[in-house]
């Protein structure tokens, strides 16, 4: 029986390491896409290469904050990382970083999005968002707009 717990513990540890590696890699790819590629275009490859070391260290820091146990640090990292969210790519939210970001983001309880925005986040049609609202699977404000926190919860698999 003790052996079983050890195997489960080792499996959980391995899963956590894999998740960290995936999230860190996606953060680094986002930094490359959003910051380093434009820097290379504007300032030249040498300047981007100088920034690359800082990007590696910052990716490590943000990963540790985002998936670590400190929820305030995770929320801070999530606020910083929102700049990496690609617009118009709903499938991104199913990535390791998208899931971690959705789970760590803190939003004001009353912050809303339109049904079209909720649809883009969730990768569904506006009609499907309307169905989710009607079925009570997406919480809304008094004016019927989906709450951003509810949309993020659904992305993170929290319901």
C-alpha cells in the first residue's frame, strides 16, 4: 500500500514538472513573439540577443509565480502575462499557459464581457454562449452580460 502512495506521489511530481516545463516554454514563446521578434526588427538582432537572457530569467520567474502556491503572486503574474494572449485565437485558451492564466486571473466580480467576446474566449459561437447563459452554466450580471470571471472559470475547468 505504501508503494502505491509513493508511485502516486512520484506521478504527481512528474506531472507538476511537466506542467511547469510546458507553461514556461509557452511563456518564453510568447515573449519571443510579442517582444523579441519586434525588437529584432526595430533594433536589430544583436539587441534582441541581449534581451534574450533577460527573457529567459523572466519566463522562469513568471512561471514560478503563475503556478506556485501563492495566489496573490499568481494573480500578479497573470496580469503581466495578459499581454501574451493572442487575440482571436480561442484554441490558445486550451494551451497549458492559457489554462494556467485562466485559473490564476483575478477579475472584479462584476466585470463583464459581451456574448461575442465570451464566444471568442471559449471558442464557441455566440449562440452557444446564449445557451450556456440560459442554462445557468455562465454567470451573468443583472444586465445579462456574461461575467468575465465565469468565462475564465469555464476555461480553467472550474464550474
